[in-house]
């Protein structure tokens, strides 16, 4: 009986941890996409300072997430997103090209990554 | 290289922990679910060791979950005979009163060669010497040799408070006889842990221990 109790507790902890990890990934994805949208909006209004602040916030949250190595299941996907964010940063610094497309691309990739982590039937199969 | 070394040590300790958690049965003869568990754990452990870029948690979580599921499943099987039957199967008689049940052998996908090989494993070289042969859920075949005078092996009549119809039919004693014996022993069906009997009516009754 003791063994069953211990195993039930371990299983419950693993399931709870997995659910928390999915919820946290979704939270990070939503907040980073939100900041990228703010960056895009500020850039459209020619408010470079606000755009830089939003992008900096997005970049920090994303970097922190990437440091949580155990939550990362698709390294290539993560690397692609990190590269796009870095690209948007340099575009803002140089006051160069329109970064709307890059922001949208990064947002799409992040939402795709979030979808991949959800326990849907297509992801499981 | 250092990461792989550390992972190897950690995975090794984890597997020992998982096997200890599952209990000594894993080291002996395996039920089907236990065999699957052991194979899965060893394969998952290998994946964690082979690819250093994969987080080790991706190996730890499945190994622990499999071990826990195995223990929980065992607990459920102890309480529910239907689930036990579905997961582990039941022992099958393939030789009864010296006669080979060919249909049963075919169902189990055992050839006569498998049967005779198992006989020789247990030092029996003559099929006519076999009174009963039973294929256990682990796949092992156990034999009862004929004696002079030939004895009927006892059958399990009651198991965990439920009547085992197959065993009762083989003894041809009938439910009425079972009820009489239970009444004589001042107990009810649900209070019986195991009862076995042979066709001569010789029985052995073990009652459930009271919890506490």
C-alpha cells in the first residue's frame, strides 16, 4: 500500500509539473507576442523609443524562457525565433527596413510553438 | 563527454530506483505488462544517454511515470479480477487427465514441440507420464506427473471472494457443495481469500485477513 501511495504521489507531481510547464509556455508565448504587437504598433506610429522598450521586454522574457532548458522540446524552432527577435532588434537600432513582417513572422512562430506544446490529439499522435 | 558520463550515472541510479519501486517481481519471471515495462524503461534510458542535447528530464519523466503506472496497475489488479484477467490473462490447462487439449494449444500458439521441450526442461521425457500441464500467464508450462494411484490436482474454486467457474467446472463439485462448505466453516463467499479443492471433495480454505 505504501508503494502505491508513493507512486501515486510521484505520478501526480509529474502530471502537475507537466501541466504547469504547458501553462507557463503558453503564458510566455502570449506575453512575448503581445510585446511584439506593441513593438509593431509603436513603430507604425514612428515612436521608436516605445518600440525599443517593448522589443526589449519581449527579448528579455524570451531569453529567460530559453534559459529554462528543461522546458524546451524543439531547439530548432526556438533558435529560429531567437534569431528573428535579434534581427528585429538590429533593424530598430539601424532605423532601417520595415520590421512589421519580421514581427508578424516571430509572432506566428511563437504561436506555432505554443500550439505544439498543447496536449491536443494531433500533437499526441 | 562529461555530460554523458554524469547522465549515465544518474540514469543508472534512476533505473535501480524504478526497479526497486516496482518490486522484486521485475527480477523474476515477468507478466506481459512487466515485460513491456522493463523493455520500455531500458529503451528510454538509452535515448537519454545517446543525445546530450535532449534535456535529461525527457528521460526521467517517462521512466518514473512507467514505474509508477506499473505499481498502480498492480494495485488495481489486486482489487479487480476482471482487470487482472484482461492485463495478465489466465493460466490455461493444455493437458488434462493425460489428454492434450489441442484446441487450447492452438489458441495459445504453442506447438507440440514447445510442449515436449518444456517437458524435457522439467525432466519429463514421456508425454504419457503427464497428468496435467498448465501454461501460466508468464508463458511457463508447469506439469503434474501421473502417480500410482493417479491424483487429481486441486483446482482454485474461489479467488478473492469470487467463484472461479472454470476451476469449479473441472472438479464437477457444483456451487451447492461450495455453499455447504462455506456454511460449515461459518463464512461467506466474500470472506474467502482462496479456496482450492479436488474432484474428491478434499478442500483447502484460506480466509481473508481482517484489515487493521
